[in-house]
C-alpha cells in the first residue's frame, strides 16, 4: 500500500487484495436483526431418546445384548447332544449359579429382566422409528425400485414381528410348558424332546422358519449396530458384514441342530 | 426413439396430483433426459398446454438442482449420474418411463416435479459451517491435514445437496446428506472446535424437519450422483453419540 497525505493510492494488486479481504471481513449482520428461519415443525428437539439417532442407539445396544444372549442360549441347547442328564444339569446350573452367595435363580432372574427390558426397548425404538419413517413419506411412489444390494434390509420390520410372535410361542412351549405335551412340571430335556417329536413336525417347521428369520434379521442387524454406534468405516465394512453373516449362520445352524435331530430321531 | 412418459402432474401444493401419460416421438439418443423433457414441453406449450415444471440449473451435474425419480430410481438407474447427465441412449426405443418428484414430507411438491428443499438449507444453517477468525487469509500450508483425511473430507464435500438420498431412502431419512456435511467438516482441523455441537445441532434440525431415521439400508449411497459413501453416516453417528455423552 502507498500512503500520500493520508490518501491511499491503490495499485492493481492492492485493489485485488482489498476485494478479497473485504469479502472475508464483510460486516455480518447480527443474529437479532436477521432471525433464523423458523422451523416449519412445531416439534422442539427433545432429549437423546427423542432423537432418531438416540432411538437407533437404543436399538443397537439392546440388539447387541440379545445377540450375546442368543450365543449363550445356542451353546446351552447343544448340550442336548450330550444326553438328557447333561441338558437337565445345565438347566439346573443356570438356576443355582452364584449359590450360595446369592439366592436360587438370582443370575437367571437378572438375565430375564435385562432381556425383557431389551425386547421392550428394541420394540419401542423400532415402532417409533417406523412411525417416523411413515410420516416422512406420506405420498408413496407409483414405481419404486431398490438399488441397494441385499434383501435382508427390507425384511427387518416384518422379520422382527415374526420373531416376536415366535417368541411368544417359544416361551409357552418350552419355558412355561403350556403348549408342550409334557406340561410345565417336567424336566427341561423331556419337554424339549417331546416338543420336537416327529408327530409334532409342524412345531419343528415353525422353529425352522423362525430361526431362519432370526438369521436374516441378524445378517443386517449385527453390522448395522456397529454402524449405528459409529464404529464402522469403509475399511471395516467387509469384516463387519462378513462377521455378521458368519455369526448369523452359526446361530441358525446351532439353533436348528437340536430340533431337527430330535424330529428325525437322532436324539431320543 | 419413441417413448411413453408417465409423469406426475400437480398444479400446486394443494393439488392432489396424478400421473399423466405423454407420447414423445423422434427423441435423439444423444439428448439428455432434461432435453427430452424440453422437447415435450415445447410441444405442450405449442398445444396450449401447461409445460411440465422441473428444477434444473447448470445441466452439468454439479449444482444439485435437477432430480426426479425415473422408473422408481432417483436420478434414474445409471449410477453416479444426475438427471441432467443421464442420456436417452440408456433407454430403449418404445420404453415406458415413469417420472415422479422426490417423495418426502419435508420436501413438499411445489409443482409437478419441483419440490421445496429448503429443509436442507436449514440443516446447513444449524451447523454446517466453521467459525474462523476474521482477518487475512492464512497461508495454505499453515495447518497440516493428512492426505487420507483430506481425501475423505473431499469425498464427503462433493455432496451437491440434490436430495436423491432422501428420495431413495425407504425411511425418508436425510442422514446421508447431513452425514456428508458433518464428515466433510469433522475430518478437517478447521472443523474441530464445533465438531460435537455441529453434529448435535444438525441431527436435531434433521429430526425437526420431519425426516425419518436411518436403518442402514444403503439405498441412499446407491443412488447418490456423487457416490457419497455410507461410512459418513457412521461418522455422524459417532459424533452425535459423543456430543450426547458430554
């Protein structure tokens, strides 16, 4: 810059520089004079659980809890291959774990409470996200074609409902024994073997359909939980999706082996 | 080429709208999709009919104005392509093509295929910026940025805000758009001071606008004309959870 008698004589470079600087330091009107555009919705941002991302996090965490339970449940079921006594001992051990430090059934009750809470919260998150999604698209497309690979993502809600209905049946059958031929007072292994008797092939069929549905649900659900919790990235996708497929496949095989073995007479 | 178009016609926001069938003849395979609509509109004007309203500006795939759901796919089935860059050679002679506007409650139809995407602007206003001290511009190299971060930030920054992600999402979620803006700024040193408050403000605004939640279907990234990757949404999730943990 050149100053002469307090007068600034600009050169070409100065003008250019002034314009650039002017753009960067242009006075910004205060927020009060220009209020930000009002949101069209009257809904105020609520807490974490009211946000879509908060609900997703609830969905992911409760999903992880249930998957961990399923792994333990599957391993326990496989004890039927070691004989009725081995299976009954395992069922008994679940109830007497931590005894005598804690009363009978302490750990099992804790697990049941955590699982029940997980199911309820998972369901709540799913319903409120589905309702939000329905509201977000009031007018449907005349033609809509999916472009993403993988059909499992599109059966999550349908699959979830199927699994929930199955869960009711499953508890009535093998936990409470209401719809089981051996009734509620019988030994766990007797209930299991009588329940999947070849004469009750349709029960086995229900289990096959439901367990496959669980597998499909988890194929998307497991990696999706990692994505939702922010642990996924482009280098981990392959590993996460691979792990999700592997865990789902192992769970399906592990859960279907006992009922199929019983129905086909391999376990008596 | 001779084509049959089934186009969504809606005279205004209060009209309920309907699909209307048009025949378009002598279409050159070298025409862009929008030029094909121009030809139809010229004819409609000559016949004294109302031309089909659609948004467009640069017609070179960088402004994000154009966008319509073509045969059930946002911007058409050609991957990584905006509607203006989609050419008629990708269609077969005699094809029936359905054309619909973006469908989402936060994107109300203004007319025919034109939707109001101001909701995106309000998400940006909520936090899609960095506050920098006024004064002369710093030297270009004064703040080092890792090459990997610069590349990933640039990938996210290529988002043109066209809204195809919302249109394709079965939940009507704006997560990919919001995630692109969040990731773009989160990966750079200049974006760090406001990183967590930005994620919270933008996600809350996204919710307030009435967009749906993300269920990781990947429909958005499949139709994105700029190929914004899905892991930007993991970045959004991570920043949002950290913001809430504080």
